[in-house]
């Protein structure tokens, strides 16, 4: 792991120096102990102590220049924040709590200065916010900026919420608003300069918030029968939850919590609907609850809006009931943020 | 994690189909339970149960086309084997046992057929050999083949061997022979075709064996005061162990276990020495033992040759005693396998 190769050797930046910088910025001793990390950055591997009675949650996520972010458009600190936030979103989707992460970073030497500084600033901010310190990682030199984050979390044994538990008649819910992130990306693409302060959509695109408190609450109360995070958009992710559970779904356009009109004046309603169905990167939670327990859900949970959008069915298809009453098969949008 | 994006959508390969293939090849139910994996490939994240009284070892490793392997020269199954073997080598270096791994794979659509088949074959073979099933991962499409492996292991609490425990007077040891892998790479670069059966050097370059049994034995007997794996070559890695321990070292050329002459007829002795000092990728163990306990070491441990090559000193420098008796400061070779 760390300190493992010398592919920066010979250049202006030595890899060992880069690793020391990561260790200083991300893995200070004062931060790692509380989350079970017993040996952080700098050895062959990290050591971490799981708590008795808990299961360990393991997830890894690519975050690649050109695919997941654009070098010239995305501020470095947003890249740092988001690479960790989206890995942690997978932990939220299991109902867990993040404990530490491993960072694999490859970058060109030209980006080992101020870009890296900004990246580490955003990553450190996310690491503080989600109480999830760096335990280790690996670095090397590449022409493109390549990032892979492994997030490690915990959940009380037997309490993790999987994708596979949805049953006929369960109500389908989503947190927050859908489509904001992709509309934020469209704002960013249209902007001439990097925008650091912005509206809700751009903020959500740049600095998504994994829904940890909601996920934990649903898991601890055993309310969600199935759960996942919305990373690729509802039209791609709902079929995955249904396939894992061996069921279908029927959702209503009129119920979808779309981006606020005042935030998205420049977009037509059809664009907002398209974004809500096919836009990725929202990192909201999609979950199902038995109708018998639905009364326990408030419209806001842990400060977050929760909206019922439909019902689980036995027929293995996803039906969208349009506002005019017409029914359609929901097609997976398979939305790719960087496809032209 | 898995099932998270649709960047293969639209092409001949859907990402969901690719994930199902990985799950079938690498994460079958019959394989995962025994190593504590409770939920494998296919959900937002994996679930794993640590054993009480053990610490979790976490490590991640890049394995990138052009940096760590060459698409046209390295057989796909060797890429699969080696990406896991080298991550597991970090677990061996802590004295631990591998339990499961996460695979992050990005590849061009042109390689989603027979190349991927070969890659998965080699990876599956390594996964069986080291009893380390896939618990999850992430896939996407890229022009280059990008691999990142997170390996998860365990060690009895308090028994992990760090880099930082070497003391003045400790003897310095290495396992196996040094320099074989880089000489094997030179054979491969010279070969016109992919060589699937070959001598010890090429085999070691293509299919390295993490020294798990030796690492575990040294840790369980509390014999090693410090340990790490040799991934970048002795001249780069020994200074790292010494820096972590706040000590220096004095090693002797005459003691270095170099590649066998009969295996490396085409190389001069100077080349074999250079390979032993600066060649990376051997994944042998470098460790230190107190002189009081040195009598407990046999020349072969767990079937593997173990050689004393020098002594830890207090002066913070690395001295190489040449055969002719002259003393030199050992310079970090910083060897990069793909630098021209």
C-alpha cells in the first residue's frame, strides 16, 4: 500500500513526500483513534478494529477524470469532497456508519501542487464532516487524474438493509429531491468560470451529502424492507432494487419530488422530469416500507424530506403513471454525465 | 459500489451484465461464507464479519496498464493473478491472513471479451489459492485498463508486525531470492510472443507468491521486530523500514540471495546484483529479528529460504559492504519497471 512504489522518483515530487503530505492532511493521530483505526498511513497496510456485535461494510468507488468529473470544470476541492461522499453514500444505503477510508490517487506531476492542495482540502472537509479519517492508500503518477476510494463502515449485526427485501404492496420512498445534481452539472457546463458559491442544484452536484442519518434511522427501526442509493438515476436504480427483490414497481409522475422551480428557472418542466427520472449523482436514498409501518414515517426525517412515489407490485416491470393518467413502461435512462 | 453506474450502457456490454459475470466467476456463495463475507457482489456494499480478538488489515493497490503492466506483453491471466497477489503481499507483510477483496476494474469495450475472460481466470486462481474471495467492486469503461484492488485481512489483535520496530543490533533477513522478478520482466520484454511457461524469474514476475505462511509464522512467534514486503526493491524499501524505525542498516553484498546463475545465464553478475538491490516486484519479505531470538530461525521456513543479509545500526544511513570489502552508501534505486 502506501510507500509502495517510487513512480514519482526522478520528478520534482517524490512519492514518499506525497505520502507524508497525505498522512499529515488526512490521517492525523488525533483523528484516527476514535473510529477504530489503530495504524494509519505509512505502513504496508492499515489496522482497524471492528466493534463486537457489528458487521463491517466494504465498498469501493471509481472517480475518474473525464468519466466522473472534468478537470477544467470541477473545482479541485469538489473532486476531493465528492470522491469520498459518494463512497460513503453506499454505507448510508446499508444503514451504516462510516469508520475510515483508503485513498488510491494517481495524478500528473503538474497537479501535485495547488490542484492537490485543493483536492486534499475538500477531502479533508468531507472526512471531518462524515467522521471518516483516511487509514491508508496508494499513489502513483498518471497523465489522467484517477481516484478510487474504499470506504469502510459498520452496522449492527443483522441490521443492514439490502436491496433484496422489497415485497408486494410495500410503499416506495425517496429522500430529498431528484434531478438536482444533473441540472447542477448543466449549470456548471454552461458556466464560463468555476463557480464556488451557487444554488442548490450546483451545490448538490459538487458537494453531495450522503443520507447517513436517514439510512441509520430506517435501519435501526427496521423500517426499510429494501434500500439503495440513487447514483445513476431512478430509472436505472429502481429496476435494480426490483430485480434484486424479484418484484416490480408502479410509480407516479405527480408524486416525484423534483427540483424546485425557483432554483431551476432556466429549465422546462419536461427537463426537470427527465432529470428526476434519469439524472444520476443525487445520492438520495430509495427505499421501501411495508404499508403496516408506513405511519411511522414523517414527511421529514432527520431534517430531510421523504416522499412516497409509488408501490411495489408482483409483475416484474416498472410502470410510470403520467400526470394525464397514461401508463408507460419506465425505460432505464442509463444516464452518463459525460456523454456528449 | 457494484451496480452503480451505467457507463457500459449503449455499448455491446452492459455494466450489469459485466457485474453478474464477476459475481459468477469470483463471488459464488459456496466460496464467500467461510471467510466471513456475509453479503457479496451485487448490493450497494459488501458485509463482512470480523472475528472477535482479531484486527482488520486494510490495503489498496493500483495496478495500471503502462505503469504496472503492459497490455501487449503481459498475459491477461497474469494481470488477474498479480493484481490480487501484490495486494495480499501487504497482508503477508503484517503477519496476517487474507479474508476477502474488492475489485475496481475499468477497461475498454474491446477487452470485455476474451481478455476479460483470461483476466478473471487468473484472478479466480489467485483468489482460490489465497482463500480470498471477491466481496464486491466497481466497474466502468475506460480507454486504458485500470485496476485497483482492496484486500481485507485479519491478524490476532496485537500481533501485527509494523515497519517501525527494528532496534540496533537486530539482524536483517529477506525471504527467497532478490531480483528474479525484474530479470523475468527483461526476459518478457525480449520475448517475441507471450510466454506462458517459463523459468523461475519469469514465473516470479508474472505470478508472484505473497509470503503468507512465513509472515504469519514470524508474527505468531513474535519473532520479527519489523517487517515489510519488497515491492520496489531492497535499495528503496530498506530505507523505508529504517526510517520508520529511526535506525540505519549495514548489509553485505556477499550475503544477498541473488537469482540462480543457471536461471539467468544471459545476465552478468553485475546485472544480477543490480537486480537484487534495485529490482522491484519480488514481493519477498524483509524483516528484522533480535539476535537473542535469531537461533529460532531455520534456513528454510515454511519451505522458503530465509537469508540474513546484515544488521541494524544506530547511524541513520544504509551501508552496503561490497565483496572486496569497500563500504558504500546504498542509493535508493527507485526502480520503475516501465521507465525506458
